[in-house]
């Protein structure tokens, strides 16, 4: 059984290093984690989940794109099936809300599994989402278009960040971007490739790769695999050789969502950390 995890505290003293987990550059903001805390027993899982936040908005966007695949493909019976890159671009104009289940894995450069988690995502454009991890820890990320809350139930801690604090050249900007994806990414259609299923059967997916143009990007590339009806797989490759893989299911486009999903009131007794560039405070 893993050791109990502990919330961050700026008064923490020195803690002997365990197996060191290098602080990941794709953390979306200066979360109040020190090298000591990431190296604590039990913090590896917390950190692995945390790296997902930097490209969280991009994942929301790409996940949402998948829901329109059957709509776009069937709108004109005489039209050829769109390429994955065409599909990505068309989504930007057409998706308003989305709900989907996800499974997320994180692997190191040798392909060794570091973490596996799963949950459900809700999204409403522009800039609103509610993402819940059910396993291995109960964690919730909520954005209302102005602020973003990251709530870890086990640690009884909430980290709050303002939406405007994100740099316009980060993946977060995609939720509100106007114009073609090619402004930010080099978009490459990879064509159809087979993905093995149980037994000898093979499923063919259409793949596209997005490579960020910014030299300051915190990831190297993103690959998306589309099935006949929706996106099925997304893989993100970071500068440390780690790969985050998301598998999507139960995608529903433009459902009616309760506006309350995108508001958040901290539970009583929970530690709230306001973490913005140059200023971090508890309340």
C-alpha cells in the first residue's frame, strides 16, 4: 500500500529524498510543489496526474473534436470522408458542449507504466469545463471562464489559478483561439494505420500529428487516432520522453449541461491556495 499523501505546506522542513521524480516542465503554472514534496512517498502519483493540467485545455478541445466526426462525415452523402486535419479545423466552428469518459496512462521513455487513471469530462465553450478523476484518487478540475480550481479530495486541498494568467502561446489558448490550427501547429495527416485488437483482428484508425511551432512549447508532438465514429486515442509526447495516452469512450456532442457544473464552492475545512505568477497565498 502506498504511503499516505500529504498536502503542500510552505513551512515544510527538509525531507530526505526518495526516488527522485524530476519536476516536469509541462506543469501549467508554478504550482506550490518543491522538489522535496514531489519526492515524498506517495507524491509520485499526484505529480503524474498533475502534469496533465498544462495541456488539459488542448485535450478538452481535441476530445470535443471527436464528437463531430459522424456529423461532418454524414452531412453530405456525396462528400469524401474528411481527413483528420480537416476534421480538427471544422470542429472549432461547430462544438458547443461535450461529455465523454476517458482513461489516461502515463509512461516513461522506456514504455514503463507510471500511472493509470480514469474519469469523466464535461466541457462548454468558451473556457468552461469540469473534469473529474475517479481513480486512483478523487480529483476535480473546474473552470468557469475566469478561474480554474484543482481540488484533491484526499489531500483536502484546492489550488486556484486565474484564466488570464495563461500565456497566449500555450495550449490553453486553443479554447478561445480564432483562426486555423496551422497558426500554432504544423499539422500532418498520417493516414490510416492499424491498431491491434483482441485476437488477430485489426482496427484501422486515421491519424494526425500536431507539432507545436513555438520553441517554448512544453511538449514535442501530439498524435490523434480517429475511428469510424469518433476520436479513440490521443498521445502526447513530452520533452522528457514521457508519453501520456488518453482513450475516449461514450462521447456525446452538444448535450444540455447544468451551468452549475462550471461553478465551484470550496468545501468547508479545505485548504485553498491562490497560485498566480509572482504571488501564492493561502486562504
